């Protein structure tokens, strides 16, 4: 296990295969919570947190329960149940331990269950073949963390742009979602530039 | 309660993608070709129909505070059926839709309709609602895929679109998806505001 592998996974998930702008996962919160910079930051932190933990638990579930008992067809059901209960659990823990953090993240946590990027990273960890490789658990967790960071990065970029767009003079019919999509398109075009990077 | 009205509203008036803006991830990600879009629409409609019918049947027994996990589990069961079916009988489709088949579970259209409609209405009305929403989703997805496939790969359902045209690969990738959907939403707003005048 080299540090190079870790960096490759991180750069890969944050920039080259950014979950939002190049794989198009997690678009509902990306469009819904990117109106204000501080709520975007709160949502992003909550997603990083849940994705990292979800990668850990779904990997363990797949490796030590689903695979040995040959019930991998239950993957989708078991993963979504794990993620839903994890989100609920995280919400309760944060509420008890740190009420201040709960105030900031609280409203975003229930939304994360239906964030397809969380289930997406869990399924992608399995599809990338981490189960059979050495240090698979560690790689999964890194990939989950990287995916969450990439999501947060694009969310913050988008929120910054949208705050400025509020003041811009745009055609009446284009206000709201249409201009947001076109902005996201231009942002995705910029991220396309990372696609040529080889690590 | 007019059944045809329940069916019809999903297509334009309450179109799940263009008006309710639900289910964005599969919309943008699988609209790279018309055949992908049609398979996705079919799979989603099946899951939507099954879950809407079952949820409207059990709505009396499920306690309110555990309803979301129950709905998600029901939806995940139907998605597993679709996943196993496609894996067994349509391996090419299974491969090209890839990760977006398990992700039908978190398609907000399905949970949204379960919460919004099936948990409050009867079985027949829920089935009509599911079919209408599925059709609206399918039509929007296919139109989006038509633009992206014709401009991005210069083909329509595998046939050449315009002889000798240079396709723009950005249309197949993420930017094309965002910009095309943005323009479609713009067009829809323009038509609606003209109607009002």
C-alpha cells in the first residue's frame, strides 16, 4: 500500500471523475442546496461524513456477509437500508453530542438518504473490485471520502456562482432552473479539462 | 376523481422532470442514447407502477413514523427484480445502464409519488398516476436523448443521422446533458408564459 495509490484515488474522485460534474450523481441536492454558500458548505460536510462512514459499513457488509453467504442479489436492498439507518443514527449522535453542529447540519441530514451519490459510491466501491484487492476496506473509505470532497467542491463552486447570478440581468424565462443548468454545463465543461490527466 | 386526469397530468402539467424537477441523476446520466433512455424509462415505470400499487394497498397498516423505510424497502425490492431481469435477459442493456439500475431506488420520482400520491389515494388512481408519471419521465428522457445522440454521436437508434456531419463529443458527456436540459427547461418556461398572456 503506497501513498501514491491514495493520492490517485483522491485526485480521481475529486477532479477527474467528479461525482456531480462528470458522473452526474447527487444532482438533486446539487440543484436544491446550492442557493446559499453557507448552506452549501453545511450540506457538503454532512455528505463527506455520511459517505465516508457508508463506504466503511457497506464494504464490511458486502465482504463478510453478502459474499460468503452468496446473497449478493440483496446488495441494493441491504445497502439502502444501511444508508438510511446510518443517516438516522448519525443524526441522533450529532444531536446528543454537539447541538451546535446539529443546528448547522440538522436539516440536511434526512435529505442525504435520497442522495444518489451515497448509494452510488457504495455500489462503485464494489464495482471497482476493491473487495478482492489488498487493503480494500481502506481504499473504499478513501474513495468515499474523496467522492464526498468532490461533491462539496462542486457544490461550493456552484453556490458561489449562483449567489452572483442573483444580481445578474437574465431573461425572465431563464431565471431559476434553466440558467442553473446552463451554468452547471459550463462548469462541467471546465472539469472536462481534468479528464486528460494521467496518474 | 377523474382517472384520465390523473394519468394525463404527469405528461405536461406536472411533468416529473421539467416541472417537479425530480429524478435528475438518471435523466442526465442515461440520456446518452435513445435506446438507453427507453430502457431506463421502462424500468422506472415498472418500479413506479409496482411500488405505487403496493403502497396504496398497505397504506392503512403502516405507522406514519416508519413509512419512509418501508417505502424504500418496497422500492428496492422492485429494483432488484428489474436488476436481475436485465442481468439475465438483456446483458447489453445491463452493461450500458450500469450503476444507474441500482440507483433507481433513490430516484426521487418514485419515493416522491409514493409519499405524495399513493399513500393518500386508491389503487386504481395510484396505478394511473404511476403510468402517467412514467410516461412523462420517458418522453422527456427520450427527447433529451434524441438531441444528445443525434448531435453527440451523429446517430439515431444506431442509424446515421446526417451523412458526413462531425459529431460533437461534448454532447454525449456531462456538459451536453446539462446545457440541453437547461435549454429544454427554458423552452418549456417560454411556452408556459406565452400561454398565460
